[in-house]
C-alpha cells in the first residue's frame, strides 16, 4: 500500500496543472538546495578545524557539545516558519478499504525525507568522520554520537509538527513554553544556570555509554505516538470546521475615521491582516527581524564598515514595507474588480496603503531605538533610514505595485511560498535596498559619513513633502494598467 501511495503522489506531481508553468522557479530552487547542501557539507568538513582554532586547548568534539542546545533552538525556529507539514488528500481514500493507520503512518514517514532532516546530517557526518580521523573519539563513540544526533534530529522533526498543529491556532497555549525557553536563555547568558553545559555533559555521557541511546529512542517514539494520536483524532474532512462556528472575532476600527476619505480602505487592510494567515505572519516576521541588527551592531568588525549599519537600518525599519508592500494590490485581488466598479478616487486607495506602510516604519523604528545602546552613530543612521523609507521607498513600492498581476492566497504561509511572485517583486528589491546603499557609500567616499547620512535623510524629507504629488502620478499608472491587472487576478495560480 505504501508503494501505491508513492506512485499516486508521483502522478499527482507530474499531472499538476502548475507543473511546467514555473519550471524556471523549480530549477532556481533546485540550485538553492544544491548550494546550501554544499555549504553545509563544507561547514561539516571545516568545523573541526574552526573549533580547534577558535577554542584552543579544548577538543573540538567537546566544544561542539556546548552548541547543541543552540542547534535545537535554531532548528525548531527554522522548521516552524519554513518546513511544510506532510499532507495527503484523504478524501478519495476514506471510501476505500484502507485503514486510517496505514495512511497516517505513511504521512508521518513521508516527513523523514524532508530536506530539513538532511541539512543537519550534512554537517554531522563529515564532522564525526574528521573527529575520528584526528583520534578525538573512538569508532564506537563516533557511531553512538552520530546516532544520538540523528535521533534528536528526528525528534525535532516530529516535535515541530506537534507545535504547528497544536499551538499555532491558539498561541496562548504555547506562550508558557516560550517564556520558559527565554528564561533558560537569560539564565545561561548571566551564568546563573547553563542549560547548554548540562546538555553538553549529557551528550558526552551518552557518547561513552551507548545503552543511553534507548532514552532517545523512547523520546522519539513518544513524540511519534503523540503525532499519531493527533492525526487519528482529526482524520475527518470536517474535523476543523467546528472551531469556525464557535465565535466571531470583531475589530473596533472606529478610530480610523480620523483619517477621512482613506478610512474605508485602511479598515479593509487592517481587517485583512487580522483575519488572514499570510499577512498576519508577515507582521509577526517584522518583529522577529528586529533582532537582525544584533548581527551587525554587536560585531566590532562592522564599526569600520558603517555601510552595513545603513543596510541594517533600511532592512529593520522597512521589513514590513518590503514584505507587505511588494504584494500591493495583490492582497486585494479577490475584490479588486469591485473596487474599480465603485465611484472612488484611486489616489485615496494608494494613500491608505502609504499610511499603513508609514505607520509600520515608524513603529519598527521606535522598537529599534534601543540599538542606540551600541552607539549614537547607529541611532542617527537608523533615523535617516526611517525618513528615507517613508519618503522614497514607500513611493517606489507603490509604483512597483502597478505592475503586479498575480493573485495570491491569503491563507497560505509566506515561507518558501512564491505564489503571487512575479518579475516586479524581484526587480523592486534593487531600488529599495541597493540604491540607498550605493547613494550613501558614494557620498561617504566623496565627503564623509555625516554628509552621506544627512543627504539620505534630506531625500526622505523631500519625498514626504511631495508624497501627494507623486501618488497622483502613481495612481494614473494603476488606472492605465487596470485591465491587464484585472485579467491577471482572474487567473488561478496553483
């Protein structure tokens, strides 16, 4: 029966209406997979030498154990946002003489062949071999440690599914686990209680005592059984329909009336973000990417390369503008034709989008202000980036939206989801990120850092003052291309 499932999945893939339509995208993703696979493999080969150089006097095999907790946390975060749950269309199987147990075991087993399970092994396998060649561990220790990591990797795989299925819809249930995790991180950072060292000692103990692998096997079996029971309990076509009729969430958006003629459009955007998965996840991502600045601001290397501070400022304060704005007006594709049948001023429609994007830039800018702790230079550059994003980048992204012709599904996750992505989305990234960097760097080389920052901020102020004029011109572009846009939104993209 498992062989039949695989055969049906292959036929479904090759007979899909979307197969061949985006063959270039599939090739691109294939190259990305090869690139990252080779990168992880190279890291696994060089990791032993890197650790021996960075932490002299300590065996690299012992040093790597201290990073296992960080690896587990990183894996869970990446998988939560990017790994797609294994699915199968059960409707056609419910009337067949096929047991639920067979279908569920197939679905759970299908996840073992995920690319995310492979990435860790591409690092672990060569590192283990290099450690054995350098006589850091014996052959039995190498095999035991590898099996322990493999079992942990599979535990993370199935634990991610439990988290997604059980807690995504009701985040408050998951909140205690988040608080506990952050508590351990804080305690570890201040050397009050080191969870990483405790796990490191446990892994070394398991490496010397192969019998302890039974504990990992039991843990994997427990998580697998929990997944199995969850799928059995929800193995019905209407298993998730009840939650949709229990309650209705409403938003009090009366305060938006203060914005006058753009209030109706602003209300639609806020309701769209609140009620739909893809735009709501975009908001969550924006706050997560606030931590992106830690990569640059805490590294002394970048003090001599302030252009990276400009990149961080543009990216951090404008991440919502980029992620949400690049799909204007595709967010409204379901009722975009209705908008054009109403007696509305299209300039007001664009003004509402601009207000939403500007609000996000200001809000993220305020949340990024604590980075001033790392130096006043960072705060000044961030302020200039905020002004530039508001005055220039908002106009650029609204203009690029007039070329969007692809419909998107609001309920799909944005991670590794290229639905609605066209040439406009790829091209708009250059003026949004590359142009301000080239502008700032050119002025920085010709004059100095202060002049470069002042000019970039001044351009933002000019854009703010002339926003009404430019939006009128952009609205004409939308009107000119409205028929091709409407035709594109009518086409279904699978």
